[in-house]
């Protein structure tokens, strides 16, 4: 089999049905629910949204372990090393610089932004806001970076394909919630997380960074 044949669509047909379904849940469940909220009268309270995030994550992990015979390391849960702490801090700093550095560009281009973009859950108590920040950071990284990238690499044997699909679906999924100005920032930060995960292949630095960024955002809204 030549290179062109190997990297056409042949690897897609090798993915078991259970993995296909689980990938769809991991990549599409949360954006689809957000779209449902946007287009109908359905509206969960912030605590309900937190529960929903955990339900999706537990479902994906459960299917991966129970039906796909994945180990914890197959899902990105690998023991961090000392260098991963450095990556955590570096990724956090890079992410914050993205938000700060792109603000002038977004403003200059006149791109629409959401006034609530720095809040996880506007109008709720501090404890619930932090719970939302921590939950979002953990669940999104488990679904999009850990599970999705690892499973896609396993079948495509291409980090570029796996990372590209993960980054693309993450960005498109957030387009349901955020206007284009915020989406530019989200897409850029997602690219940083994706590259760091592909470099380290452990969830520790990206989960840590994602949680820190959102917790700092919550603190900025409350105390800023």
C-alpha cells in the first residue's frame, strides 16, 4: 500500500462502530446541546450545565474503557514529569498573552464580541463560577485533547490529522456560543493546547492551564 492510499480514507473504515459513536459524542454532544439551547426555550441552570459536562465526560470514558478496551494512558491520563509543570505554566502564559494580544486586533477589525466572554457563569455565586471553570477545563480537555486525539492517532497514525480534527471541531463547536471576535481568540488558544498536548501526550499541562485560565477569568470578573 503506497503513501497516498494509506492516508486516503482507508483508516476511517477501520474504526469500530463503538469508537465512531464515542467520537461523535466526545466532539459533538456539548456543541449540539448548546445549539439546542440557542434555538429553543431549553435552558439549564449553571449547576445543570456542570452536571451535563460531567455526564458526557463519564459516558465517553466509560465507553472507551468498557467497550473499546482503552487504558487510562490511552485517554491521555499519563503521569506528568517535572517538565510538564513547566509546560503548564508556559501554556497558561501563552494563552493569557493570546487573549491580551488579540484584543487590539479584534477591536481594530470591528469583530463582534460577547460582553460575558470573561465569565464562566454570569450572575451566579463565586463557588459555582469556580466549579464551572474547573469542570469546563477538565471535561473539554478530556474530550477534545485526550480521548479524541489519542483515538484518532491510533487509527490515522498521523498527529497532524488527529490534532487538526480535534482543533477544528473544538473551534466550530464554540462558534455556537461565541461571536467571531471571541472565536478568533478561542481558536488560537485551542491551537496552543493542541500543540502542547501533541508534544507531551499527557493531559496534565493542558487541563492545568485550561482550568487556570478560566479561574483567573472568574477572579478578574469578580475582583477586577
